[in-house]
């Protein structure tokens, strides 16, 4: 596994501005993206923006998941 790049963006989620980080990783057979909210791991997405793994993080409002995935696609130009 090799970490390739880290991207950051802020997104409003339920009237709260949240800072997100995307960590791009090369897993030898595929590229995946770990998403963090305020340094807490939230989920791992495929290059197509599909959820591979979702952490049950109590600090993250799951109703914002679709919004975050859409922003993820926009940031990575998918």
C-alpha cells in the first residue's frame, strides 16, 4: 500500500461547516480513498465513488453521506 495524495475540502452538513480529508491510496490492485471528517475516519470509497467500507462513527451525521460522495466526485473530477 502506498499513500498517493491528500486532498481537503470543507462542506456544510446540517448547518455545520465540516472539514474533510481524502487520502488516496494505491492498494496494488486498485486505488481507494479514505475519507476523514475532522481527523476521524468515516469511510473508504472506490475510484467510482462507491462505499467499500463505512465506519460507524457517531460524530458523523450519516444523512450527509450522499452529499459528501457527490463532493468527493467533484473534487476528484469523476
